[in-house]
């Protein structure tokens, strides 16, 4: 065999081994995420929805839906870890360029992970989760004893119940004012109990947690928020001065050549922390919204439909995290694969207004929170909260004869 043919064969063998190694690494990473997400879902899922079913077809439906939810949540977690993993890989290769044990970190591997996350995100969002929801609502495969239920009997029973309730309301046996008072008392009871549980939780905390841990945690959150605002403001100035600051994607991942932060490894670590902070704050804000408060999962009491809704919501938030972080200038790591092919990433006005909106709203929220906290502490320190509030009495209007 000629030397040129031997060299070509050696190159093909090397490419083959690298491809097999990348496939094995991707499979191991996804398997680890899948196992972790399986434990997370089983921690929140409703016990009776999965184990206390007597129909084999219903059990099969629940297992399939559980697997699809676990797959989607694993993809969402992979999307969250995608950008931090890429930044850390670049810094590791930059610090140890000739280390034998980290040669598996390559631009091809990172690029492949970006493509897989983008593909699986769209697959889960467009096909798997809608299929899991409608498959669960159908309560079985085609031909199940339930697509054969006696709907006429159920409709008749429902009509009888509706008529009975209507007759009870018209009879006047129940007092509307009494029901209103009971509902109001129940709301007050639940509010007081919630406040008591929070106070008991704070009371059980150690003095170190109350006097040192909580203030440090609050200062850390304020510092991360302030740093994020400063980075976004600096990115706005860059957008006005340099066209290279636009979050356009690239096709080749050049890892281990230059750091993506002007502060080196420290800056890269700060970028990773800020990315996780943005994800956590997005999730907390999502579940704190009045529209999605009921979607918050409960331990051992979350039905399957709510699990599907949570998986879809987390997938949307996590898939937008790389584009969100790069658009705001939190990281300099360019978007790879299909993540960087959105047309609006090259529109200056959209990117500029997006950064200005984030900086303005975050600053307003930060100032409001800090000012309210300082005001409450000053009132408490001077004892003004103990003063009685002025009560203004109004004379009822007397209708003249």
C-alpha cells in the first residue's frame, strides 16, 4: 500500500474514532440527564396516576407519557447546561491545551451538542408533548374499553345532578350570606396558616442563618442583578459603536484559542453564574406570575397533565436561554448551529430595544425592591410601625324628605 493511501486511511480511521467517541459522550450525557429528570418527575408526580391503575392500557399510556415528559425535561436541562458547558470547555482547553485527558473536548463535540439540543427541543415542543397530552386525554389506545363508555348514561346523570342543585338553589334552604361568610373565613384561615408556616420556618432557622445567611443571600442576589444590568448597559454602548457586537451565529466552533471574557477565567466563571441566575430568575418569575401560579408542581400530588405543562414551559424557557444570554451580551460565546440562524439576530433595532427594555425594567424593579426594603426597615427601626393609623369617620348621607 502506498504511503499516501496509508495516510488517507489513517485520517479516515481517526475521523471514525472521533465520531464514535462523540456519539458515546453525547449518549452518556443524555442518559445522565434522563435519569436525573426521571427522579425529579417521580418526586412530583401524583402517585395514583401511575401506580394505582388497574387497566393495563391505562398503565401503558401513563408509562409512555412519563417517558416523553422525562425526555422533554432532559432536553430542557441540556439546553440550560449547553452554554455554560461550552464556556467552561473553552476555558479548560485554553488552560490545558496539550493535556491528553481532555482531548475529547473539541469544537465538533460542542457543535454537535448544540445541533442535538436544537433538534430535540423542536421535536419535543412540536410533536412529543402534544402527542403526550392528547394521548393521555384519550385515556388509552384505540379500542380501549373507555373509547366505548356509555356517554348517554353519564349525560343523564349530569342532568339529574344539575336539576337537583338548581332546585336546591330555588328552594332557598341555603343562605347566600352564610356561604359568603364561610368562604371568606376559609380564605382568611388559609392566609393565616401560610403566614404561620413561614414564621415557623424562619424560627427553626439557626441564628447564623437568620443574621448572616439571609442578608448575604440578599446581597448576592442584588449584586448579580446589578452586574447583569451593568453588562447589558455596556453591551448597549457596544451596539452603538461596533457592529461586531451583534449576536450573529457562526458555523465553526473555535474552542481553546481565545477566552470569551476580557477577565479570563474569572470572567468566564462569572458568565456561567449569571447564566444560571438568569435561568433561575426566569423560572421563579414564571411561576410567580398570576397566570401560571396554578402550574407550580406539588410534591407527590402533581397530575400528569400538569407535568406535561411544566415540561413544555421549562423547555421553552431553557431553549431561549442561549439566545437570551447572547443577545443581552452576558456572554461572548457565539451561537452555534441553528440557534444563530434567526433572522432577527441581525436586526439592530430589535436587539437594541431588547437590551434597553431589559436594562430599564430590571433597574426599575431593583430600585423599587431596594427602596421598599429600606423604607420598611427605617419604619421598623424608628418604631413608626407601632403608631396607630388615623381613622377618618364619614357621616352617612341622610336622604332629605
